[in-house]
């Protein structure tokens, strides 16, 4: 599902809300999750999962095309851990 499909689904399920308001709500939620993670905070949505930021140390990598060694810088990457309810639902429990 992409963002526009999510917005459309929420708007269809809530006919009393204008689509532009639903779009603003969805965009605000995603912005707040992004902002919290950029500050290094963890975002937990009970039953769904938790978003966090993990640090990857710098290392020596290899260019697969040339076989040449390349230095890969330290970086921060997003990490998602599923919640128990989501995991159970995906596994048919």
C-alpha cells in the first residue's frame, strides 16, 4: 500500500472527513515519526511495532564491479521491529 492508497482508504472509511484533512493528518503522522527518528528517538506504535535508529560503524567495503576496496563511512539507518499483535496476525494466530 502506498501513501495515496492509505489516504483514500481512510477517507472512504470516514465519509465525515474531507480528503484534504485526511491527507494532512497522514502527512503529519509521517513527519512526526521522521522528526523523532532524526533526533535519535524511538517511536512505538502499540500492537504495530517500533521504529528506531541504529548506528552502523564505518568499514572497508568492496566495489563488486572492480573488486577495489572502498571505505564506507559510519551511518545511521532506520530499523523497524514488529509488535506482537502484528507478528501474530501475519502468522495467522
